[in-house]
C-alpha cells in the first residue's frame, strides 16, 4: 500500500496532467508545480511520457492516428495514478 502523501502526490500529478492536456496550464507550469516525484516511478513515467509528446514537423503535421494513440497512452497513465493503491 502507498502512504497518504504518495497518494496525494499521485492525484495532484494526475490533475496537473489533465489541466495541461486541456490547455489550462503550460508545460512549464505542469513541471514546476509537481511535488516530490523523484522517488515515485509512476509520476516519473508520466513526466517522461508527457515530455515525449509528438511534435509537429516543419512540413508535416503529426498524424491524427499517432496523436490519438499518444493521448490514449497518457490517459491510461493518468488513470493509473488516480486509481493506484499499491
């Protein structure tokens, strides 16, 4: 079982990620507002995944399929953070 502080940190990180993806906060705000995440592998995994968001190319846009797959992967991680007890 995780302790109460870890649970709160995970919920907070998930909330920040949802705000980032809805456009309410910037990437800078997302990263700067995260609490103690160095020791939590799930929060580190979320940060890593968010940082690997597909970028638009110079001539080509990110394909809709690639972007949709990326968003689904990130939201699986977010939901795992919200529901994790172990």
